[in-house]
């Protein structure tokens, strides 16, 4: 396990115009959580950014693993000088059916600076009896700088085959848990499970397709191309495994259940945007098909992408800022919404990239509602993403599309194509 491999565990989003668009088919407010969850998708004020995962290691408990980078703790607005980091974790576990609090606790850590190089990791267990569903809020905070980061997890302990029942480790130096579902070529991994009784599981590999989400005003239903895997093989728990080809790796313990572990190999730097080729695909959100094909077929991809952006504005400074904001949103969408697709290709990713982070987010067990505007109780633009069953990969969030969005979507796309950033909130991100 990781402790044996020398991992140091220490126990221890300018309002321009308001729209009443689509409020007519918004669910009753009481159907959604009363809590505004916009913090999930707005990193603007974050100073610390720990990584976190949930692993259902046993029938009655779940383990919370986290990793904190030290350089984020070194930032102190109060210029506090200390030989140690004062770090804390608080969690609140709620019943998913009625949102009543089941359990809560806080753990404080004192971390000596001289004992830590670049990061420290730890884990703790929470009581999550099987056959029930929960909502878990975890707050990480630095008591020295008052910086914090919050996570929200939906837990279904009735599904023994879901991805949270797999524990994925990256077999590097040091060995450590995978805090997301992104894997890379040329690296070794190991997968185990405490609840799945099978000694081996089926791995279905799917190569990426050319899918892009349709606009919110479109009424056409998109269909999944991931019906038949490109290859199938078996994996024995505990063995070393590599993922050399780009695509989707879907681990299934039961052929009769579409739950499982999804791992994505989307290239060397994903979810970050660091190469010219990574800058191409997201342009499809607002460029024409002809423009996209011309750029794709060009002999000098970087020159063609630069020409596309700079041709939209007569001011190089403004064009560079537009590029910065656009690709920052793409990267954030990859971080927040990647599942079996790259995050920028999801419905939530599309809305996030074009409109920015929502000013209010509310969620229930079946849907997530986004608001743009100063007061979502009165007016504004809203989008509802419903959980739908995917024929292969479990559930996914799909936008409830409607022709009512045509005007606002057209204005947003026209603004981007005119060389300006479309804003509905005060934060560009």
C-alpha cells in the first residue's frame, strides 16, 4: 500500500443584460437544495487547491484521501511567518433523501515545514453504511491564511460496482492515489478494490470520437457513438497496467450493470492546455465548420489559430486577453466536468466556456440548475442539466435544450466572434 512506499501521510465566477429566459420550465425552487453551490465552479478566490477523492473501501465506511501542495500554503496575505502549517479539514455528511445532517467532524493538522518538501497527503474514514445515498461536503482550510477549498460528493453506497469502489494508484515515485480519472501513456498504474469480490474485471476500450455538444437552442437529440468497444480485455486486481492509447477505458465488474470505473487518456498535458493541437478542438464552440476545417488542414496549425483569434480584433492586447480567458475556461471545464468525455465537450462545459461560471448553482438528486444574474430568485438566465442514463457509462448531466435560448446564445457567439469576451457576471475567470 502507499504507506509502505514512503508516502508521507500525516494523520492528523459585469452583468450586461438580464434575461428571464427559460425560467418557465425551471423546477420549483423547493425541489433544489437551498444551498448555493456556485463555489464548485468558481476558482477566482481560491488560494489553496488540494486534491481529494472518495474510496468506498468497506461496507460500512468510506475513505477520504487528500493531497495539499506546500507552495499554496506559503502564500499569506497577512505576511505570517511560521515554522509550521496549521491546516484543517471539516466534513458534513447529509442524507441524500432529506438533506439532514448525519455526521460531521473536524480534523486539525500541524505540519512542520522542515519535514515536507512539495506536498503532504493524508486520509481519514467516514461512516457510510451500505445501501444508502449521501451528500458529503468537505472543507479544507489553512488556519494561518484563512484560505479554503470546498468539495461536494454524491455518494451511493448501494452501488457496489461504481467507480468509487475502485482504488487507482499511480506507481511512480512516490506511489500515490489518482485524484482524478485522467491517466497518461508511459506510466504504470495499479487498481484494487475492497468491496468488489471479483478477482478480475472487464476493460472496454473506446477510441475518442469527433463529438461536440449541440447548442442549447437545438432540439436535435445527440446519440452516443460509444456502443461497441474498440477492444475488450480483462484486468486482474493488483496487477500493473498501462494505458498507451488515447481514449476511454471502462472497467466493469458486472456485464449486467453499466456502473464502473472510467479512466481517460486524453494526452500528455490534459486537462491543461499546453499544446497547439489542444487549442484547436475547443474552437468548435463558436467558429464555423468551414473555419474549423480550414484551420485543421492548414500546414502551420499555430499560425492559423493565431490568425483566427487576431482577425477578430484590431487590438492585439484585447485579442490576447480573449485568448487567455477562453482557454482558461476550457481548462477549468476539463477540471470540473471530465467524465467519459473531455470536460470542454460536455453540456456543462459548453455553457461554462461561453457564459463563464454561474453566479448561483443549486442541485438535487436528479438535476443541477445554473443561474446567471444578481438575484436568481427574481430574474436572470438559467440552465438545467438533468441526470440521464448513458447506455454505456452510467449517468451524465445533459442540458435541457429549448429554442428559447436562441437569442441569448446568438448574442454570446456574436460577441466572441467580434473579438470580445461575453460576460454575464463580473468575473471573467
